[in-house]
């Protein structure tokens, strides 16, 4: 694993890599424009099931029941998905690298002279390249395994809001899945917040991915996104327009699950096949 940093104190102008655009997606999570109707409840629930199960190879989720939980301890299992845990670990790792550098000597000696510690007033980026473990029983450092290249920008001691990754033929084994070997190509991004993330701040993750996944069962294209709020043990998944419904959110948290629409929150009993809307209206399927 290698890290590459650039600092504005030594090099006056830093051209950071352009992060993927996330404003439109964040707005959909903040204010979904769709609205549920009685006629569309059954296809909407089916779409949630399909969206959740399509991420199963990444997170082990199979259906809505996989995301329902009675208390925060049970709900925390939702956040143990390997890919999500690695996203959080990446954010923490970059923050720690920046902090460790910032807490070093007050000055840096170069051929051009002595400079104040560049990380104390830095603007730059970190690129971390990870060699994938391969399809064998034991991880190997082999070019044929493919790579994940992750990029994060920083300003002073704050992470910029978006960390993103490019997966290039990344080969790995998955133990808790209906298949053992996967090869992944595509993009994966983590929007940490709508402001810079300071070292002591709580992190809410908006995650989106557009991936091609190849397994021994075939090849599938998967594009999805979800919002993780660890402090509330809550996950929200954007469900794109089904019929005339428009984009809505499916959410699951302790003792509560359902949909969020432009008119408010629908609390749902998926076993009983009914949802109660913000005005007390009942929708069944």
C-alpha cells in the first residue's frame, strides 16, 4: 500500500483530482420527490427486495428481513458489511495519516529553505492503491489480482467530503455468499458529509456504487446507493421511480422500517403487508 501526498506550502498550486459529483444524490436523500400509492405498493416492495438482494454479494443482505432489527445491538450487524467497514476504515486511515503528519516537527527543511510544517496549512490529496487478494485460499500480491485505487482530498486537517475508488478487475473470495469468487470492475464512492470532516467529527456515510460483478454464476451490473447513520443504527436506500411513484427512500432502524416520501414517513409492517402514512392513511398490498 502506498500513499502520495501533495502540499500547497511547498508547491503553491495543487490541482486536486476532481471528485465525483454527489450533490444531486444527496438532495434525493434529503428530500425524496416520490409519493406512494396503494396501486404501486406491491411493485414498490418488490423493487426494494430486488435492490437489497442485488447488494448481497457485497454485504450478505438477502431481502428486507435482512435489514429489520429490534434494537441497536441487532441493527449494528447491518454495518458489519466488509465493504462498508473498509470504507469507514479508509476514512479513519487518511485522517490518522494527516494528523500524524501534522503533529510532527514544526518545520520542514528543503533545498529551498525552511518551511513551516506543510500539513498544518495543507491542501492536497492522498492516493492509496490496494492490490486485491485474488481468488485463491490465501491472499497473494499478484498483478493479475487487480487493484483498487482510492483517492481522498484534504484541506488543513479536514478531509474533503468525498472519497472515491476505482476498481480494476479486483479479484477476491467471498465466504458468506452464494458464490465463492468474484471479480469487480467499476466505481465506488463515499460522501462523508456536506461539509469537511474534521478529526473528531461523527461520520454519516452516503455510499454509491456502479459495478460490474463477475462470478461463477455469471456477470451482473449493480448500481445502487444507501445512507448509513451509525449513531441512529439506521440505513436508508434510494429506490428509483417505480411506475408513477417517483424516487422514494426505504429505511430500516431499531423497531421501525418503512418509506420516506415527499409527504413524510410511512411506517410499515412488511409481514402484515401494510404501511401507515404521516396522516394516518393506510396502504396495503
